[in-house]
């Protein structure tokens, strides 16, 4: 995906997309209860002037709210970073899976 994004985005926007994908995939691995070998699908598609990236995996739907991490906390910053580097983001149901998406 990084190579495809290289032709679609400026360097700074590509770096933002890479960070957001990393955070969302990490959240999926840590919080969704995935079993070894279960897939996490990442798809990037043009969306007008932006690129929309969908990260699809098994998990429970959660509110698309980037809450403030506790002061001094080591974790809890992922969705705040996604919110900071993306133009928009959200969470949608997809069959028995969820899609966490963002646009840059």
C-alpha cells in the first residue's frame, strides 16, 4: 500500500496515512480479540481530492470518538493521533466485522 500511496499523496500526507494505518491495525490487534491467522484487510481508494483508507477486521463496533488519554499514560493515544492526522475518520459495521476508516 505504501508504494501505491507514494503516487497518490504528498510526502507529508503519505506519512500521516502510514501513521494512521499503523495505529488502527495496532488497535485491532490489541483490542479486537483476533485469533492467530485472522485477517486484517487494508484498502486505500481515491475519494475525490482525498484518499480513503479502510481497515476491516473482526471486532465490536465502538463510538468514533477520540477521547483524551489520561495524563502520563503510555497508551490510549492512537485514535487521538488518527484524528489529528486525518481529514475525517469513523467506524462502520461491515457484516460480522467492522471498518475503521480515515481520509487524508
